[in-house]
C-alpha cells in the first residue's frame, strides 16, 4: 500500500519541480541559463489559450509599466526587444557590501500559448563606480566574479539575488501574459 501512495507522490513532485524550473533562470559560470536545461540561454513562459497577438499586447503593456525599461525594437505579435536598468540587483561583500546595479537587454518572441524570454546582454557594475564589474566567472583587475576561473561558486549571495530578480521578472511577466485581454488596470 505504501508503494502505491509513494509513486503518485513522486510523480506529483517531479511535475511540480519541472514546471517550477521551466520558468527560471540559473546563474552559471557561462551566464544566465534555463534552470531546467542549462544548455538553453532562454526560458519559455506558458500562457495556454492565448494567441501570439494577445501575448504580444500584454507583454508590451507590462514592459511600458516596468521602471527603467525602454522598448528598443518590436514587430507586432512576433517580437519585442527591450532594455532595463535595475538598481541594486545584488551586493558584493568586500570590507563593506558594495551595491551592484545591472543593465540588460531582453528579447521576447511570441507564439500561440507561449513566449520565449531571453536575456541577450547583461552588464552588472558597482553602483558607485561603473568601471568595477560583477562577472559570472574568472576575475580580472576591477572585477568581482560569482564563480572562480575553475567554475567554483564564490559569491552564493550574488547568485541567489540575481536568480531571484529574474525569477520575479519572469513570474510577473507570466502573470501579465496569463491575464492577456484583461482590463488595462490589472497590472
């Protein structure tokens, strides 16, 4: 009897974990990757039953309401490229905690029921001195690294903060997409 109960529980946990990771970025030594498949540099946001045009319109509405975001290119019902400046995305601990800001470019590609979300450029820098960078791996003069040159995690707090930031963005964007066609005051 215990085996019969355990199998459905394992299946439910696997499905839940797969769905959770399918919409999250992971910080790796080579950059942002899909947490569920680190060979991919993008994540897919699902909005079943929504047309590409509905998803495009909702995403465009969401982006225009994001603080410090600007649409750079768009093709109706197909594609949006936008830039974002994110203040205080993380802090790097040295003698004191140094605030790190980020500037990134993201692209959204639309199909019925889903949106490909890819961060194509990410620059992270000291909020007080933009010449001092936070990089994914390695370290040169004037840079802080999340991973050392051998791929070992050095700054787990920064890794967690960046993943949380992009998880929040993808969650909010997914909510906007799922609510496609809802009233204009919903997000």
